[in-house]
């Protein structure tokens, strides 16, 4: 009898001795489960009723609390992602149509010229190559190989922990092939047992292997508890994206920083006398597949590449898991005509192998489509044998079959023949794999981080902006043009007729519930609060929690209604009834999907730009359809940026009130810990051309009120830093001789804001 059967019989005997038999036990368990499910369903039903607010536009409550939803908009919360994806697909189809039309070798070579230039333009410019200052910190001797632990500087003060695995028995003067190994998103970098297995098998087959820690992994943690040397919660995916978003705001990228570490790894291995410079390979899985694909595309010294569990295409990514963390997303990559296949096309006809698994979350269908596309280019070169795809069943990760295909690929392409069969290896211990003295470069050297390097880049950009501000008559018009272009703002040409869904009568005013079509195939639900006695003016009210946040009796919106304003409060796409949606991605930080923001960046749009266009659309609705004479704008926190862009682009918004806005993009980029909620209101590449204070300055001579301006964390503590940004606005209003139109106030705790509102509407 098998062991599990013996265990089963013993458990069965225990139940019998306790007075149970399996029939009675089943009945008891079934009854308990049924009761739990019934209670759970009742709770869910109650929750469903409770979340249907009387102020909802596309949901309503009939008698008895029945949900009377507009079925057409059941998926409304996912509208933001679907709209961005819907704009990506035509761009990707256009690229596919172009590539399909390439036949001759000359056609493909022209494509390669385009790809080389475009990749360098959007990933670079890379920093200059400075001394690596490489040092071997210790050597570990094993039976058949040795490990040299090395620290090098990919940029001055940016320390990279790495290890070179060298097989024993190399003849003096005999140069052997070297594989650069890139780690996926493991907290311990290449020390992960699965990665050690690959590395040591390659070493057993006669390859030198050079493995390095990606930023914020292994011994390069940038967000960690120095007391424990353990990473802060979130994982490398999230922290890559957290600092990566800051880099993108400056017009740089996490792609640039991380791939430069890999390019400098190539520089290092080429200093070693044991390495044959003509036989350099690179591989990695998942995040390592990303790095190996990008580094090989950007560095032509790499002869053979085998990215694993990464290569697919953007169409299948958008249809399935959605764009992933920061280092996978190039600035305006899709808008620039790029896809995964281009990372391989640009380096043809050098040997390349795609490794894929059929149940990977990186779509196998996309991998096959890309492989077919790339193979056509290799055929044009007459080098069909230099490219292939290895596939095996299984989830995300390597399989023995794929690993052996990879070993065989490098043995052939790098002229190092041998048996590709995988061998059992003994992994190194944690102590044996430690490179730096403390186990973390930050505590060992106190060197640079991606954040600190990006701060230095930002300081240069801010200095250029400050110089440009010396001539406001030239600077501000340029700011508006740059802001429109970089934000992807589209001026609304048509405003649809609103759809009425209900009304609520209150003392002194009526709330009408409507929706209109937004920029794309989504709607904008909104409340229209109409006073019995109107002053013929309207206020667009934006709140990060949506239209219902201050629409209750006694709420902030009611104050304006009782002062004669018609108040329009919308749910911007991604907010309230329109979001945030189901797509979280691998960089879901404090309830914010950075992946959605990356998605918009890939197509040259921004979430704040899309929302600003819809605010302008609502302004047009108020003036044309309702006959309002004047429109004011009022916004809280991060929604202040949405209103700011809309007002900067549309002078029909005559007065602007920003309550607790953050002061600038500069503050976000220069803050090690910023509020993730602010990311959707930022624009990639903005600091190369403008900052939020420039947009606020462009509003002069219109009346602008700013209340309790905060820093990037949402705090009002750093007054001196905030004042740097506010002085830019003050100078512009002074330049226009309209100082009195600007009111920047810092209320005392618990001070009634209505006093400030009264002065603003005078």
C-alpha cells in the first residue's frame, strides 16, 4: 500500500473512533458550507445594493433596492484601459502592414536603419562611458569552476554587483565564449536557485558566465530596510516602476538606466583575457528576457541572444495581461512604430532564439506571430538557420526542454560543441554568493541610485526651464504648444447631446443626472446641480474620488449652488462609475496601476491629457447647450492638474480654483517617496519643456486661487521648496500687472474655506 493510502486510512480510523463516519461527515460539512455560502451571498447582495448610490448616473435604485443599470455600460469601469488599447491597435496594425510589405534584403536593411536610429532616440541618449573601476571582492573555488565576485560602476558611483563563473582547465591564451546572464524579477537576483541551475549548467558546458544584479534586486536594493537588508514590500516590479515613472517624467526611462548596466557588463567581460570578444551571448528569463532582448538590440558586440518568456507582441499584450513594468516600456514606443519583434529584427542575421512556454502570461500566440515575422527577415538574409523559436508546455518560466534548447543554441552559435543535456548541479550557498561587504551596495558604498541619478538630470532640465522663464512673452506660448503635444491632448471638435437618466429634488435646487460621449467610445457621467435662482454662471467641479464625493446635502458643491452657480460634477474616465477598472498589472502601488499610465505613454498620450480634453468638452456643453454665460473651474488634489491643462488650453474657463494641488512635476521627480496617486496627472517627458507652474503662469490675467499647495507627498510642510514653484506663478502675474488676480493661501487648521471661496467668486 502506498504511503498516501496509509495516511488516508489512519485519518479515516481517527474519524470513526471519534464517532464519525464519512457519510455523516460529508453531510455536516455540506450543511456548514451551504450556510456559509448563503450568508456570503446575502452579504454580497447587500453590498451590491449599498454601492448603488442615488447619485449614480448609469445605475439607479428602484423600489426595494433593485439595481436598474444601463447594461450598455456594464464594463464602464474598464473604459480607460480599453480606450488606450483601442488607440494602440491601429498603430500596431499599421506597423504590421508595413513589415508584411518588406520582401527584398534592401527593404529589410532600410528597416534596420530606421530601427537603430529610433531605438537610440527613444531609449538614449546613453551617458558617456566612464571608468568601470571594477574590483574583484572575493573568489570562491569549487571542484570544477571558480566564482569571482566583482563590483563595477556602470556610471560614476552607481555600483553593480556581479559574478563571473569560470570553468577550470582553461588553457592559457585560449579564449572561450562568454554568456551574460540577466536575472528576472527575483529579489535575490541571479542567486535564485532556478537561475543558478542555468548558470552552472552553462559553466559545466565550458562557457564563462557573467551574471549581474539588476537595479533594486539582489545586492542593489534601492528601497529596503537597512536594519534587515530586506526589500520593502512591493517587489522589484513595483520599485522599478516607482523610480521609472520619475525617469519618464524627465524624458529618460528605466529602460535606459537598466540596459546601460548591461551594456557596461559587456564592456567588463571584454576586458578579460579569457573571453573571446567574437563569441558573446546573452540570455535571461522573464525580466531577464526583457533585458537580454533590449541589450542585444542596443549593443552589436553581442553575437547570440536567447530571451526567454518575454518576446510576444504588443497586440497580444494589450489583449491579455496589459503592458508591464517600467523597463519593458519605451517612451512613445508604439507611437514610434516599434514592437517586440524589432528588438530581434534590428540585429539580424546574428543568431537569435526565442524561448517560450504555451501557458505563459506572455502570450504564446504573440511569440509565434513575432517569430514568423522575424524569420522572414532571416530568410531575406539567407540565414534561416540563425533564427528559431523553442516552445514547451508549461507556465511562465523555464522548462528542461527549453533550457536544453538554449544550451544547444549557444553551443552551436558560439562554436562551443558539446552535450546539451542538463546536468544536476549543486547551488552555491547564500554566504558563498555574497559580493559586497554588507550584502547591499547601498550600505557598503552609499553610492548613487536611479533616483539620485535622475535627480541630477532633473536639476539640469529645471535650470534650462528657469533660464527660459526670463523671457515670459516667448516662454509661455512655447509651453502651451509643448504641453499639448507631450500630453497628447486632443481638442474636442464635437460635443454630443447629453442623455438624461434621472433627477433628485432638493431644497432650493435640482440634481439632474446625465452622461455624454467622451473623447472615444466611453461616456462621461455627470451631475448637473441647478439652483432655483441662477446667476447664469457654472462651475465644473473635479474631485479625485468622483462626482459624488461632495454632492451630498451640506457638501462643498451645495455651497456653490446656494450661491447661484450651476454645478457640473463629472466622473472623469478612470474615476467613480468610470473606474478604476480591473487591470492592475505588476506595478500596482497603493491602489494605483502604474501599468495603465505606461500604456498611455506607449501611444503618445497621457491620462491627464485625455481627461483635460473631456473637461473642455464639458465646458463647451455648458456654454452651447445650456447657455451658461461664464464657466469657472474648481478641482481638488491631483484633479487640479486636469483642470489646469484644460484651462490652459481653453480660455472659456475664466476662473480657476485649485485646492490642495501638488506644486510641480519637479517636486515629484525630486522626492524619493512621492504619492503614487499623483502619477495619473503627470506627463512623460514634461520637464524637458515645461512644468505645472508654467501652465499656471499661462493663466494670467485670469483669476487663479490656490489653496494649501502641497509637495509631492501631499504634505504642506516643505514650504520653502513649494515656494520655489509658487514664485514662478507670482512672477508671471506680476509681469502681466495682474497681481490681484492671483490668490495663494494657506488656511489655518479647521479654518472655513468658504471665506476664500467667497472672495474667489466675487
